[in-house]
C-alpha cells in the first residue's frame, strides 16, 4: 500500500483521519479492554441487536465487566452501578483506590456512551422500548465535593437525564441515582433543580423525604433478613419483605437489596424467586448471564405463595 504522502489529497485526508482515530481509540481504551482494530476505526459500528429489556435486572459493580455498560445492555439490564472517586477534579470509576486508572472516567465509561445510545435510539436506551434506565452512582469518598463535580458533569449531558425542577419531576431516558457517601445528601436537598436523585435506606420509608428526592430504597439483604436461600423462607421474613415493598410502592418508590446470594445454585434462585414474588424492583447481581437466564426463564411464572 502506498504511503499517505503519495496519495491524492482527499485520500491523504481520509488516511490521516483513520490514523488519528486509531491512536485515540488505543489511548482511550480502558485497562483490560482491547481497543478497536485499525480496520474497524472510521467504519460505522453495527447496531446492537435488539434486546428485550429486563426491568428487574441491576448490574452491581458493572464496571468490573470486560465492557462496562455494554455487557449489561447486551443482557437486557435496565440498571447499572458505578463506584466513583474524585481525583484531581475528575471522577474515576473503581471499587477502591488501588484500582484507580485515569483512563476509566465516569464520563468515558457511562455518560458519553449513554448519550450516544439515546441519540441513536431517538430518546431510548432500548429502542423501540421506552423502558426507563437507571444509572446508580456510588460515591466512595468526599461526598460533597464529588457530588458537586458530578452535578457539573451531569449538567453537560442535561437532555439525557430525568430532571427535578421546583418540586416537579420530568422523566428522561436515564435516571441518575446517587448512593454511597451519605454526605452528598445535604447539597442535593438544597438544590431546586437537579439531574440526580437520592438512594434512600429503609429508615427513609414513611418520612417526609418524598419520592421526588429519594425514589429508590436500598438495603443490605443479609443484615435485614439473614436468610441465605437454604431451607424455607421464614414466614415472618416473607411478611416483613412484602410489607416493606408495599410501603415503598405506596410512597412511589422502588426497592432494591444488595448482599443477596450470588453464587449459581438453588439458594440464589430461591432468594431471587422470593424477591420477584414480593415485587422487589431491582435484583442485584454480578452474574449478568445468570440473572438474564433466570428472569427470561421465569417470565410469566406463577408467584411464590
């Protein structure tokens, strides 16, 4: 093949564009994720095969998968979780400080890809479905400062997100919910306009904090119930679970439990079955294929008595 300098001007420009795009892709590729091949750069990506969204599927620690966000979408997940740290003015995605990588930013892994998907999907993450999509952002430290930077970044993608403005909620293609460091609550409550909502706890049920502020309630399953899926679910536990779900739904909130069993097997299936039967909104997992298989297999199955 001839060198670019020996080609006609229009061809030289195309060759230079591909070279620069290839370099950018290599630099931007997250650690552990292969960059696109030079042959693929500059060529329109193929549309993602249409996947029927699963409204109960939540990807815990989504960023640990080989393709953050995209692997969850390929399995139909409608909620993903990203842990963030504020480092030198940037929001980096990692589980702990040892995993910080300046290439793995919240904007690069989630905000910008979601904006591109919603634009391509004419306002939906899963066209033609209009299923709401949740981005759960867990602030690991420096809650106030991290939230203020997050608020600035969300504002840059304002048309993408569900918005709260002077007491009213305007739905968007993506709803950002803030979890983790509880110090973020103070600046959030002070805002008359915001593009994020708060991840409440069981103590928020029945309080004046409205669903327009805390639309999601999350709790530790093991600490709340102690049942690991082995043997029958104690009747008192089942009654309490259904009462919590009923209260949350009556207040216009969704509910999620973390620290549920996540090893494949009958115990995990038993807990997931109880959660579905009780009306829990989000099932928490690191096993994308496992939860997708469980939900699609049980679609339309009778409720647990």
